[in-house]
C-alpha cells in the first residue's frame, strides 16, 4: 500500500479548505451592508459631532477653533449643570419607580392573574407603551392643567387646596414630567418582568414554600435572582430614556418654567437650532453620550448572569 507523502493535502481536504474560505467571505458579504449602514449613520455622525465640539461655529459661517472651551462651558455653566441634574432626577421616575412597581405587579400577576384575566391585565399594562410619546405628552398636559381632570378630582373630594398647574409650578413641574415618564415606562418593565417570571423553574417556588418561606422571602430568594437579566434590560432601556428624554418634555412643558424641566436633549436642540451654538451643542451631546455609557455599563455588568 502506498501512503501519501507527509504534508500533502488530499483533494477532499483541499475542497473543504476552499469551502471554508468561501464561507468566510460569503459571511462578510452578509455583514458588510449592516457595517456600511452603521458607519454612515452612527460612526460618521458621532465623529462629526466630536469634531464640531472643538469649534466655535454658528452652523453657517467660518468655524473658529475653540479646543476644549465648549466642554469647559458645559462643566462650569450653572444652567447647563442644572439641566444635566434634571436628567438624573428623571432617572428616579423613568427607571427606579417603573422597575420597582413592575416587580410588585409582576409578582401579583403571577399569583392571581391567569387565563383571560391575565391577558387583559397584560394588555392594559402594556397599553401606554404603544401610545406615541407626543400623544402621551399632549394627553397628560390636559390632565395636569389648571382646569384638568386631576385638579377637578381634587376639588371634588375636598382637596382643592392641593390643586395647581402641575406642569407650570416650579416645585411640581419636574416630578410631574417624571410621573408621565414613569407611566409610559411601567408597561414595558412589567411585561418584561412577567415574561421573566414565567421562565423561572416552578420547582424553585415549591422548594421555597416547603422550607417555610413566605411571599416576601420567596420574592427575595427566588424571584429577584431569577429576574437579574430582565431587570438589567429594564434599567438599561429606561435609564437611556431618562437621560436622552426629549419628546415628553418638549410637548408637555417645553423645558419650563424657567429651566425646571429642561433636559440635555432639549437644550442640545435649542443651542444648535435656536441659538446657533453648534459647537456647544455638540459638546453637550458628547458629554450626554459619556454619561449614558457611565450609567449603563455598570448596570450591564452588575445584572449580567454569572456563567457557571
């Protein structure tokens, strides 16, 4: 029997190698369109935004080199710092309240809402998520106005002293906008958490009950650890929505009264298109992106499931 020479490649192996190489190239051909779109619509605008942030430019005339002056303005201007602070306040309403209430509602739905009733509950809870934010802002502006339904109900039950223009009062404007955001985010968080609870092994709940765990202990020991990934998704989505909020604020208050409800997204729009400070608007946009990453990356790390 004649053995093949050492190092020689059989026809079958050569065919497999050619097939593997062609497979890799065909894979890249499928990825290239997405990469092109990503570069054109994400990388290029981001690069241009950073470039603009280094200039003093009105968007029309000749740009003047400003270096890091625009960033210095962002971190030293009291109004801009307040605007950034407003976004962090909204995180409480857009993220923590919907996730906390969503966990409670999801646990109750798991215990009580089954069959057709459970489907109806899920539909009602998710309804705010499918309503356009502009429509939600308009509707809540009517509800919270001086003669709106909220104040009418307060007067009807004898609490007229609490009635006020909720979105026009310096003390209540930002919390009111936050509650609108909480209402919008609650449905998404609740549905995600209900879905996550459905994936938890029922035997874990049975074991907890056999060990004498009550509802609270069962929630802490079984439900919360089992929903780590879902909680991470909810927090990530809602934190980004809070920091990058625009629609609800623009429709309901336009940032007023004063700067009480102005958020970075709205201020970037004003600086770029109303005040013609493209460089400062770009610097604020870059800072906002950095803040989003600083908030989201730790959430992703903390809520990532550990691999066994």
